């Protein structure tokens, strides 16, 4: 990437960012609505996002929408619902070829921006509601998606542990809501939630790729000039820095392999360097095949099928998740706690620290190979109140010392242990 992020406000609470990289032959335009997670509203927001991707008042069906995309030289439209800390993110994107490849000199990027703005601000409606037939299809799709989450037992166990640690906090709310919530939403309620989001959500627009962002910025500046906005001021919740006691929970499901998740409080480091040290510590603990949990707990002791660690600095939670035989539960927990204690004591060799840093370097170097990854990188930074390039991040990572890693490990306190016990056998997909 040749230039750092360029960002400017184009309307009240609406930001336009550009990431320029001439090595690509295409451009991506994305619009992300950022809103606090809130029980009772997440399903309606997710349904609105899925309905918007079905077309607009000018593209009344998928055939017309596909024709528009084909006219834009095979541009690709996508919509996604995700979660980032206490936020629900609704992202709409169009990826298309750069203008220099247009056969008749037309602007592909302008066409993509206009189509994306049309989908976002001119939805198909029946009165003051989304179309009934399309709504029912998307509602059933959302319900099926929520119900299917339990099929990935590893992900389900991690979600259950996070939920227990986040009771009373927004970050514990599912990005999709619950089955009951999704089933209760009506076409009119989904449309009202959509209108609320357009008026109050923080909106981050990205143009990334090899082309000029001028047409896209002009298009969205004009579109949002006609939108009445009252952006919501989000006040982050106060999260616990340390565990007051250990909560132990257990469930049973038909599967062939038990799951263990140990949830730790991180101490919520606020200084950027301390947060970077916590990331390095997590990688050293269980972030790669060179980590302590893989080399010692899985390979040397053989107490589990897999064992890894991940950290979310927005929620202040580090999760260690494992697949195991039930008989190894106690020895596995003890081994994990022993590795954390060893890190906290500063027993870290220069070679293993360098190995982990090189893994970060490899990942950060490949960041520029994907426009989607670059946008995700910068959006995540913006939501955390900081914008650094992958290169700047690497410069800080490689300067992190053994003492800083040990301090990050020493700040960990065990909060919740969630055990998903295997009961009988299950088919494929239970892992």
C-alpha cells in the first residue's frame, strides 16, 4: 500500500475513507452502519440488511439487480452482519473493475457508487414496510442461521462462555438476535429499524483499490445531503478489569468430542503499547503452531485434540478453547494455567518471542493482498479510536519486550470455565 488512510466527514456522522493501492485492477466501495448492540433490535437490523441486498425501488427483483451488476462489468454486491465489541455492523459493498477497463469510457466506479447508494437509501417497499414475500424468506433464512450456530460446537462453546462473562453488557448480545426475537419481527418493524439506523448510526464509507475515489465521494456526499441525521452518541460501558470469582458451567450435547473454554479477564489495558503486548502474549500462549499451548499442552502432554487462545481487547476477554476427552479435563485445565503462570514469571526465550513476532510480520505483510482485509483493518482501528498502518503496527510489535509480555500474562484472571460435555456420538460437523 502506497498511501495511508485518507478520511474526511461528508455529512453529520458520515465518514468517507480512501485506501489507494495501484497494484489492484479493481475497486471496492463499502458502506458500514455502526450501531450499539441492543437486545430486541439486532434481529430487525439484520433482517433490514438482508432485505436491502435484494434490490431497490428501481430494481424490483433479482433479475433486474443482476442485470445492473452485469452492466457494471460483472460487479459483485454483498451484505454482511457482524459484531465488533459493543457494536453491530451492517456492511454493504460493491466490487467492480477499475474505470480504465470500461469499453466505452464510462465510469464503472460511479455506477457502482450510485447502485450502492440506491440500495442503501431507496429500498423496495410496500407502503411503510418491506415487501411481505421477501421479508418472510429472509426471516426464515435468519432463523435458520441462528439455529444452525449450535452445529459448530467449538464456536458455540466460545459464544456461551463469552455470553456468561458479558451478562448485562452489550457485547454479550448476538449479532443476529435470538430465534424468538427474529420470529417476532414484522415487515413494518424491520423498516422502522432501518429508518432509525439511517438516521442515527455512525456511517463509515470506504473506497479502496487502484482508482480515483472522486466519483464515489461526490455520489455519497450528494445522497447524504438529503438525509436528516441525528447520530447517536454511544457511551461505552464500564467493563470489569479483573475476575471477582470463578464461574463454572457445564452443558451436554450429542457429539464425539468435549469442548472446554476458559475465559480470562485481561485487565483492560488502555495504552496502545500495553494492548500490543497483550496481543503478543496471546499469540505466544496459543496463537500458532509455535505457541505454548500447541507445543506443550497438545503435543508434549497430549491432553487435548486442539488448544488455542484469542483475545478481544474491546471486551477485555481472552479465551482459551480446547477439544478433549472428558477424562483429561482436570489435567488440561491445570496445564493451561501452568503455561500462563510460566509466561507471567517471565520464562520466555528470545527464540520463541522472535518466532511469534515473525508470525505477526507474515500476517501483516499479507494484509495488503486483499482490499477486504485492508478495509477491515482500518475500520477496526477507527472503532477503537486509533488508525495505524500495518507497517506501524509491526514496528511496535517487534519492539515489545519479554517483560511487557510477562506483565500482560500476569494481568490475566480466570473468570469463567465452560465445559461442553460430549454425550454419545454425533455425525459430521459436531467438532
